[in-house]
């Protein structure tokens, strides 16, 4: 799992704890992007407690740069992205790995999520997925179709080797809006076997109609 962190002291502990039941082979890469609160103290505390957690720091450069750093450090066969104010169901990793290591090798697994906080019908619709069967999709059609999971970065379990060749796929660091979807659209043509699960693993936090990561991105937009 790759997590960009910026001033997430109120949520980071809950995020980390939701990933720990994954198993001995789970890799949790957290990039502190120049936090000015106590986020880094929390990260260092958990890194000392659990060898699966690896913390890296950088000057404030935005979530794309943080995710790229995590991609460069990752060693696992699969990678998924989590926002620091969100959290996953405890069985997420074990279930995804169970599917990923079946006889059929999945290049991409997509799942759904829940809203935490105020009701938001738009996001509730976008976080849903209706498919209940294994899909050998034509890239770019069923995956982003009306009844499939929407293209939110954190609802995807990517095969890491497909992000590395024939050339690397990375997040564009010079834009601050839509860079996650560009990343996904670059990946989709490489994904021949796509599985869409009718399971809600991800918990997307909404507080006062704006998540921490939304504010983080907005701050980057205003800064540039």
C-alpha cells in the first residue's frame, strides 16, 4: 500500500491500523510530504513497532510526487493507493491477495467503497460496483462503464510489473487535477485480465463536504 501523508495527525493512526491485519507480506509505504503537525511523529512510532511499515520523507511536493516515490520504493507484486484520512476493511489485503494469486492471473482488481461522514449521494454512486463475476474485459470499456467501478485511484489493485515495463507509468507531478485518472488510463491498455469485485473494501471519509486529501490537492492548486 502506498500512502501520501500531509498533516494527517487526526486520521493517520486509524489508516495504519486498518492495514495491519493484511498479513506478514503486506508492505506499507508512507510518504510524509513535509507535514507541519505531528504526523511524522505518529509515522515514526508505528515504523518502530512494525517492520512492514516504511516511512519516507520529502519536502512538500504534492501527492503525485509522494506516490511516485512510493512506486520507486515498492517491492511487492501488487500495489494499491490509500489516502491518509481514509481506511480499509481489515480483510481487504488478504481477500485481494487470495484473488490475485488464483490460477488466473489478474492484471487489475477493482472494488467498491463506503462513505464515512455526511451522506453524499454522488460519491455513494461512484463508489459502488455491480459486477459479481470474473471479467475478461476489453481494456477501457467495461472497467469504466456505467455499471462498473468508477475511476477512483484508491479502488484499484495494480500489478506492479505492468507499471514498470515496457516503460514506467508514473503520476504527472506538474498538474494538480485529474493526474490520478491519467495514471489509470495509461495503465488500462496493459491490463488484459480485469476483475471487478462486488465488495466494498474502501472507506472514504467526508467531513464538512471536503476530505483532507481534497483540501491537500486544493492547496497545491492554489500554491501553483
